[in-house]
C-alpha cells in the first residue's frame, strides 16, 4: 500500500522521525471499535491495540487514536496483529463534547482536509444545525462544504441554496440527489489522491448512500428514514476510512443525534461574522446582545438587517460554551483538590515513617 495515497507527506515523515529511529512503522488508523484499530500500513492492514505505556500516559479520551490518525506501529510475529505506541500530531480534527453529561472531548475524525456537512432536503433540513457544524469544522482546521442531499424532493432548490449562502457566504454548497444520481460529479471533484474527506451529519441524510454512489458499489449499508419525521436509523455504527479507486479518501461516520461544542476559540465569531461585525457598534464592549441598552446587534434585528433566529442561535451557542467552560473549571479545581489531599496524605505518611 502506498502511504502517499493515504495522505503521507514530508510533514508527517518529519514528525515520525523519532519513532522511525526506534524501529516503528508509520500507519494510518482506518477503523476503530472499542479500542481495537484497523491500521493501514505499507505491507498490510493489521488489527492493533495501544501499548500498555500508551494507555498509562493517555490522560484523556482525546489522547487515544481516532480514525484518520497517523500512528507509530510495532509489528510482531503475527502479521495480523500490531501495537500502537504513539499518535502523531494532528493537523486537523473534528471534535465534539461526548453525548450526555460527561465533560470530555471525542475526536470524530483526524487529519481531515475537507468536511462534507450533509443535510437532507426533507424535514431534516435545519440551518441552525448547519451553523453548529460549521463552527466545529472551522475550529478543527478543516474546510467545510455543505452538501444538500435529496434535491429530487423539490422542483426548485434555489431557496435552500440561498439560505445556506446567507449564513455562510464563503462556503461551497452543492445540491445533489443520490436517488436521481444528480450533482454527484460536483462532489467527486474534491476526491483527489491523498486528500481526506469526512462526511458528517445526522442519521438518514444519506452519507452512506453518497459513498456508495461515489464508489459505484453498494459498500455501505443503508436504510430508509422514518416517514413521519425524516429521521434516520443508524446503519453506520463505526467511523471508517475508505480508500477510493480515484486515490481519494473518505471517512464515513455514524449519524449524530447531537453535536455539542468543544474547545471553540475563534470559530464562533468566524461563523457568525455578521453578528460579530455588528457587535463592534454595541455601547458595551462585553455586550451579550440580550437586555443591554444601545445594543447594535438587537437594533439590526429590529430593523430587519439580521434574522432574529440567527441571533438567538448565536446567543444560545455562546451560553453553551460559557457553561462548558464553567464546568471544566469546576472539574479542574476538584482535580487539584484531590491531588492536594493525596499529597498531604503522602507527606503525613512520610513524616510518620521518618527519623
């Protein structure tokens, strides 16, 4: 297998130098399932587990390998098995807060060049969800492309295209129909050798069907969406890196029922550049665009220059990030107290055993 076709280049080779000196091999994670990994190497696709030392040093869930990661691998006597000793620095990643109440990050895909944000033009179409995906994609360092599937359901998709262009003027938007096999050539233009595309979206939007159409074979399992609400039922259960005949790479991902933000710094203002620009005219520098007087953003909503639901979503996302930051600070303080107590206990034990 040619590693260059998998996205290997001089930058990754330089980062791998110390591991190569120890006799390890470079590989790319193609599949992950409960900490068992399928790794693509030059001479095979072994199943791999992380080393004991790696497991001991991994402080957080996001430290573990993710699909798309480049890793340092040790081969053993069994060619079907391998051990992962390290993850090379990620150039980009699509990450989210894990579902539920746990305050921890999950890496959905790593070292991605472009993200296809797939939305169905049925009852699933939701501009606010697209905004949320855009924030996460830009923060992770990849280029977003919005793919509006199921265009065959409408005689004219122009209103949908215009709505997405309004909320993200600089982002490419493509309307396609997998059922009618229309518009797919626009997507294949992104699938060039060595480039990695991740498909993200909720269940039932047609991610796996898009992959099947691009491949020309029914490789990925698909199911019909529920008629009453156009919601999908999970068919893709694991993230997987798929090599295309053209040389491009696709990462298929399970449908997301929720996408909670994680580690967002500048991408919120980048995604809502119109809101951010208007905020420069607010009377208060730290205006939350809620009840503060002389708010330029609310004034823009009042005179029709800014849609009210766009501002509402910006405020909601900002509150979500503030709440996440507060929770992380609480956990950090609790962890420091735990360490302090452990240190005090060890010191008392040392004094009791001393001279």
